[in-house]
C-alpha cells in the first residue's frame, strides 16, 4: 500500500507564490495599470492652466476642480502657467510623469498651435499628451460698431467685396484671427487684418470706429452687445445663444461652415495607463453632464460639451487637422 505524504508547508507556500507570480506575469501591464488606477490618487493633482488667472479657461478649470473635489474627494489644485502662446504650460505637462497627477487645460489655441508652432513648441500635442475629457465650448461672434450700416452677414459680404474693410483680432493665430481666415476662405472676400495684443484693446477700437468688424470671442464681446455699443451679426454655434435669442447662427445667416467652437478640455502626459485615462476622463465627463454644472457654464457664456477620452480625442484630432489646413492655406505666421 502506497502512502501519500502531505506536502511540506514550505513547498506549498513556494508553489502558491509561483502560481501567483505566473498569473501576474500573464496579466502583465494591464494588471499593473489596474492596480495603479485603484490606488490613485494618493496626493494632490496639479491642473495646469496655461493662461492668466481670471480668464474663461481658468474659471472653467476651477469649477471642474471644485466639482471633482465634492463628488470624488480628489484634491485638484489649479496652477496658472501663462506665456509663450499657451505653450509654456503645455510643454511643462508634456514632460511630467505619466501618473495621473498632472493635467493640462487646453483650448482651440492648442489645436492651432500644432501647426503654428510645429517643431518649435517644445511638445507635440498628439504624441506627448493624451486626451482625458472635453468640458465645454464658447462661440465666436461677428460684431460691428453700433453705428455701422452693416446689419447682417450678407451685408458684411457685400461691403467686403470692395476690399476696404478692416477686421481686428486679439493677435496672429488667435481664435478671432483664425475665424476671420475661415470666413475669407468661405466667402472669397479679403479684409485687412489688424492684430492687437489681446481682445480688449481690439474691441475698444471697434467701438470707437477704428475697425469695421471683429470675429470676436463671444464672452468678450457679449457685454458690449448687451450695452448697445456693438451690434452682433451672428454667433458661430449651431444653436442660438440664450443670452441673445434674436441673433442668428452662422448657418441661419447663410454660412453653415463658419461654425467655430473655442473649446476647452483636459489632457495628461502620454503614457498614462489606460485604466487611469478612463477613470479620470469618465469622472470629469460625469461632472460636466450634471445640470448644476451645465447651468453654471452657461452663465459664463459656455456651451456645455461633455466628452469622454475617446470622443474628445476624435474631436481634438479633427480640430487640429481642420485648423492646420486653414492656417497653411491662409499662410498665417506667428513671430
């Protein structure tokens, strides 16, 4: 008769550890990424805004951080890193560790910068950063002085045929300049571009009659339209603004391809584990979809556009390609 002896405890322990180790090797990077996502976050998150405090992008980022703190318990700290046409802060995030603790607020400016500063920005937005979520967008608004005889986009096109109209912007390569370039491409009209250092001084000269038109950032020109010092010809979104229900959309005004959204969203350093990408992006998208958050964004002049990582990546890639084509065709240069 054969006697089977029980395995010694040491042998059994080594056998169990060996099986566990083999299982971990089989799961590979996925298991490590899952573990990282489960343990994250263990310290504050730096949310870099590459613009000065107080602007729309900054305000949207701070509202997002506050919402995530309340709902998720995450300590998200907004840090302003302005300068270099929003490239300084973006480059800083692109070089950070891909561990989920550094985020970047981006806008349409970064989609344009991919072409305007190709090879000179210190980072590649498609290669060095990964989309987490889209937050919202704001319209561009075509505005003229209140005393201008131009009262519609059709009248603007007719007046521009003579080639004597001037159009201001907040600077070369900025969203107002890019929207002007798109308008000229769509209509074949040529307007004299006058770049300023910021939206406020350009609007001041428009109100004073030194300019004929600006394809302005909606939140910047809205107070002047409401006060009656500027006249709005159209908004560049697909829906009318609830603040200005009598102002037509560009589609209603005859230029459906002039839809422009100065969006804002969140990126992180490339290489972030996919489980963390989905967890962070999903949480941000969820907070952006809450009615209270959407109402708060609308009061700021935004149109809520909550998008998760996959949808926002598709949108961002399309915007980079779209503005790259317009910039090259219009031969837009920056200093």
